[in-house]
C-alpha cells in the first residue's frame, strides 16, 4: 500500500484482492459501522468495468460478458444483503448503547443521527434509498434495528435495495465501458481517477444538500427564538 489514500481507491482492492476482497468491502460498508468510509458506489462501478476479468480469475470465464457480469452483480448483491442484515441485528441488539457512546476518530454519532433523520423522512423506503447514499447506507440498517422495524419487512426492502444497487452500478460500469470503447474508442480503465471523482460528487451531493439545508433551518429556528 503506497498510502492510506489507497483505502479510498476501488482499483486498489480489485487489483490486489480481486473478487473476495470486493465482496468483503461491500459487506463491511453495509454491515459494519466502521466501514462507512469505504468506496461502495465507485467500487461497484469499477468492478463492473473489470467484471469479466474478476470472474475469470476467480472461477473461470463463462465466455459470456453478460453472464460474467450478472454473476458478479449477484454475488455483490448477496454480500450487501447479508451486510445489511448484520447491521440490522447490531442495531436491534445494541442500538441504545450507540447513542451513549462517545465520539472517536472512526465513530461519529452525527452519522447515526443523520441516518435516523433520513429514515424518519422517508419511512420504510429509506432502506432502499439509503443504498445509494454514502455513509447513510452504513447506518440506515442499524437505525432500522434500533427502531425495531419489522424483520420480515426489513428483509424485503433490504433485498430490493441490495439488488437494485448492485445490478445498476455493476451493469453501468460494464456496459458504459463497452459503449465508450465501441463508439469513441475511449477505455474507461484509463480514466478511473476522474470516474471515481464524478461518482463521489454525484453520490455525496444529496447528503451535502441535506446537511446545508438542515443547517439553514437550524439557523432560522435559532433566529426565531
């Protein structure tokens, strides 16, 4: 590892760990609150670009881009679903303790409150929507467990969200790479840094807007008092 910044680079995990490290990262980001800083969205997109290579090196290629990509997306979806179930169980069992825990460099209660507010604003569908929001997707299942959301209902929304998240981003990475190569002779693998930056901006924008609007509302309330 050249620096700690490699931990935020999805290409680092794919190049050095392959399929199994990708699945573990997805599980950790969606199931362990310490995984909120990991590159979920960009990792899925870049994994889609390398889909045939990842599957070929792990199991041997099926000879079909579509099948290889589908296998990868399916495995990622399963890892994400299991991760959320672990997060739900953790919140269900130890949620109240988290609200009393002091902040550390790796755990911030503000992330928990942010996920709680998102869950309250969007109800049960938050389990699906949270999949596409960094940080929020890590804490949303924990909050669902804390508020004792019905286990069966959580499982259904968890599966829907996990499948939508995994398949949309993995397929997007794979087929956009093929499209740009066929139409413009541009290999997205040569522009991964820009792709990661764009994905980070797109996925974090809703969270930043929410934070800024929340700050403005807080000032208005304080001003009225």
